[in-house]
């Protein structure tokens, strides 16, 4: 009787089976997420249960949270997945929530001493925090503070370097938060981008200027096309004058030799009588004669370029701890690209914005000056943030900041360095 009823109402039966299947899968996913949160909290509690001397103060962690990231979901994601782990770990956590774009830069100027800086957001939040940090007058001291990154934004390029790949958002956030507690860090390069009048802007990924970037910004406007929105944005951009050439003059310096790393362990302080003796000896001794050093002129290379897109990127995507030279990658793409190739490469650029396709000119440089013709319109993309296109000087600051990373990632880097 039941089977006959189900067969006679097969449409309702099919709809009910689909609804029950989807509901069961959704509930199972929520259950798995709760198990991940519980396991992460238990691991964090082990850090919080560690005994510390009574004279040692708690470590202070300052969290810069962008609630507007991930279409307004960042605050809920942080409070549900990351905040319990930080509080259970025994850290003295202070959460600073930003209300508008650019506020993090101003808040960094007022930040007091802290042991950890944690960025909870996307690429834009990272760019704002490091810019505010490196604009400080005492940036030489504050740049040594280790930085943690909790990926909560729509685009989190840096997370692919610091943490293992995973499709589960909850697991990705909990892994990033636990990596901060484990204390393993890696040095990352920073780009200093300075215009003629503006204060410098700092980036950990790079700068993009060209047609692919302009088309990628418009992808969200075609949301109603679903999976075809990327193709649509690049297709409609070909209706303008083709090819869309970007002309500029480029001056650059070659790679620089990497100096040896400073030892992390500080030497023990000598006794008081030794310090007094050294100070008196330096005071009574005659000042040494200054030997004039010959200043070698910088060997600048000049290049006039016409390109479809120009990108200047750090090597943070491909970390190499044994590299003997410090440089950034400059990719000058050819301006003779057909519309079909443009559509195919557009999808690749959305996945990896700084990929350098075949036929492009690749340059390794430690410093460059980009001169644009008068009346140049358009925008730069600096760590996926939009800035007005203008003549700029880009300087590489090698190993300027230290970011927390997953211990497995660091172990893989060390194994690759040993090989």
C-alpha cells in the first residue's frame, strides 16, 4: 500500500527524497565542523594549561578584525572558529574591529607594545595592517613582532603559502589559529611602493596593472551568470580597442646578494667590570680615522615597454630558504594576444593572478621605477586593493616580516632546502 502511494505520487516522492538527502548532508557537515572545532579547542587548551612562572606576564595578542570581509561573515567566522582557540590558549587577547576602509593604518600608529599581531580578514586587511606597521617611526622595532594571519576574506592569497590546502573553511581557519600557538615562523619579503607625493604603501604579494586585472574586477558584476561570469567579464572587455596596450618606461636594478641571517639567540651579557673596562677604553682611545669608501654607481637598466599587463610580485608564493639572492619578479606580457587566448588566460589569471604565461618577458630586480605617460588612466591592483595608476618606485624589503606558518609547511621548506 505504501509503495503504491509513493508510485502514484512520484513527483512528491522525488522532491521529498532530494530534500531529505540535502538536509542529511547539511546536518552531517555541521556535525563534522563541530568535531573539528572541539578537537582544535582541546589542542589549544593544552597550551593554556602549561605552567608559567609567576614573574612572567601573559603574552599579549592584538587582533585586527575586519568584520566586512567575506561579505560581512568574517565576524561570525572569527567568533565561532578562532576566538575560542585564542582564549583557551592562555593569551591576553585584545580584539580591534575596523569600521571603515583604511582605519587599520591609523590604529597601527596608536598601537602599544604587543607580543603578537594577528590579522583576521583577507588580502586587503593584511595590506592595511602591514602598511600601518611599517609607516611607524619605530618600525625597526615593531617589524620584529611575529604576525599571524587568520584567513577570513574572499581572497586570501597569503594562506596558500602559510597553511596546507583544504576545501573545508572551518578546518582552514582552525589550522591557521593553531599555527599561531605553535610558534613556527617564516620570513616574508615586502614590497615598498611609493608615489611622487603619497606615503608609501606596502604589499606582501605584488602589484598588477593591465587588462586582466581590469577585467577581473568586473567579474562580480556578472554574478547572475553563475560559472560563466568570469568568461563574460573578459569577453565584454574585448569590445574595447584591441589589443589594449599599456605603455610605460621601466628602470630597474638587478638582484642583490642575500646577507647571512642574524642569530636568533642573544649572547649573554658580560659582567659589569668588563662593560666598564670596555667603555673606559673606548672613551680614552683616539677616534679611528675614517677611510673614505668608494661609492659604486648603481647600474640601472632602462626599458620601454608596451604590454597587455605588467605585474611585480614577491617570491613569497615560492619560498626558498636557501636562496642566495633577493629579488622580485617583473612579468611583462606580450601585447600581441588574440581574443581567444585572452579569454583562456583570463580564467588562469583569476586562479593565480601573478602567473607569467609563455611569451612574456621576465625580469628579476631588487628595485624598479615605473614611469607612466601623462594622462594615463586606470588603476593598480596592490594586494587586490585598487589604487590610482601613477609613476611609482617599487623597492624590495627582503625578509622584512615574520609570519606564523603551519609546522608541516615549514618542515617541507626545510626538507627542500636540505635537498
